[in-house]
C-alpha cells in the first residue's frame, strides 16, 4: 500500500485532466513542489470544491507519497486550519492583493522545480501572501519577493556595490565597472538599496512607480538569464496597471 503524508501546501497551477479531474502543481512544505491528481473534482456534487484550488490557496493535504512516480493522488484536501481569510471592504485593496497573488504564484510556478523541500521559503511565501500590516508599502513587495526567492534558489545577486564597481551585471550576477549586460547607474544603485533591505533589514528605498516597474522588469530578465526554463512571464503587466 502506498504510504500517505500530511503537509500544508500552496496551490501553484491546475490543469484539466480527463473528463472530471484535474492535475494540480502544488508547493508542499514537506516535499517541495509536487504534482497531484484530484479525481472527480469537476464533477457536480464533488466534495472537493474547485475554489480551494485558486492561486496560492493555503491548504492542508493528505497525499499518497510514492517516490517512484512523479504523479501521485491526493487523499484529503481542506483549507489550512486556523488560517483566517483576509477580508477587505476596499475594492482597490482586493485588486492589488489579487494581482500580487497572481504575480507570486506565477513566479513560484515558473522558478521552482520538483526537487527537494524548501520549508523556509514555504513559510516566507505564506507570510507574504497574507498582506498584513507590516510597515512596508505593498508596492515594494514584488521586488522584495523576487530577491528573497532568488536567495532561496541560490541565484541571489551579489551586493558588492562600490564606487569602483557601480554597475550591476545581469549575466554574472554581481557589480562591476561596466559591460554590455549591465544596468544603468540609477537602476544599479536602486537594486543595491533593495538588496540591503532584503538581506540586512535596511529601510526600503523611497521610489516612484516608474522606477519600481523598471527594476521588476530587470529582475525578471535576471531570472530568465539564470533559470533555464523561466520564460514568458505575464503577471507583472497586471501589477503595473493596478499600482498606477
């Protein structure tokens, strides 16, 4: 008999499977990213509601865990116990929160591979996705999220910024004197300030929408250069719209 395992989890992506089922790619705390079949979830009267499978839904799962196959079945699925929903009466807040969730979900879906568990990153994503009052403007969260995920993936930009090496090289992942893959002086310095905030807890820099938009685009290019399958990212375009 295939053993089972209980784990909290976050939904990353779902695909229809056969007539009534779905395959869900899920970021679990215990196992890392895994793919599971949910049988009959699209059938009328199914005990498992499809609204549990929204992007970044926080769930408690009991999964069949056969290490010899990449596609296991889910035995039980439920909303995470003790996780109060974040409710806002402000429609503009809801639009921002939804855009951020889609951004975070797409980044994780395209950046994480089905490999080892990453419990510290899992906990960070859970905390980040609740949008509690933290003193940090939500408009800064996409940049800080990109930098934190890059650190957990082992591709973090090296913050060796100095007067002699003031330009960030996207291809080599560090500051240098100059070259064809470098950001301009303003973007390089801005990235340095955000790296200080992400790595050392320094204050988040005061920026404009234009600056944040350009830096997000630069960091997505950085991910594309350093992760072989990271392609066709879309959700940042929605982010730029809702933050205007």
